């Protein structure tokens, strides 16, 4: 008995596209997208010339791919290009900055005054 012919295999199997980061200014966040799906975000509020980052998250389905680092790097690069400064209230952003000295020149400390201001603006 003859076998039915196999369906043709594509020459190049589908591979996921590279993650992209978008600034969603009206929502005060940067999002990382994987194949068009939101994989995570880092949220901020602007305080004068300071962009105060307070929360970063990556969805469980996207964990372990280095997306948080890519997201934060792109966000910090955008902050620099915008002429703003970074205040790392978010623990992840603060930790990222300890090993990425290329952003040292745009970092302001997360002082109690800034944290108090942020809490008042998030209510």
C-alpha cells in the first residue's frame, strides 16, 4: 500500500520575532512585546526632569528569557534620549543599574522625599 505524500515542509520553520519595546506614554509605561503579545512592562511617573520607575513585571509565560533586562535597557535609553533622569524606586531597575554603569550619569537617588511623592501620585 502506498503512503500518502507528506505535506511540504517550509524551508525555514517559523521562529519567534525579536522582542520589541514600546513607550506607552499615556499609560506611563514601557511594554515589551513578543510576537505582538505583551510580555511585560515597567511603570513610571514623571517628576519634573525625573522619570521615577516604580514597578517592573514579566508574565510567567515569558519568564527566563531576559526580557526584563531588555525592557529596562530600552526604557533607560529612551530616558537618556529624552533628556530626563532616572530614579530607581523599582527594585529590579535599581538592581539592573548596579551592573550597568553606562547609565550612572542619569541616575538620581530614590530618596524618602521621592518615595513619598510617588505614593501620593499613585493614590
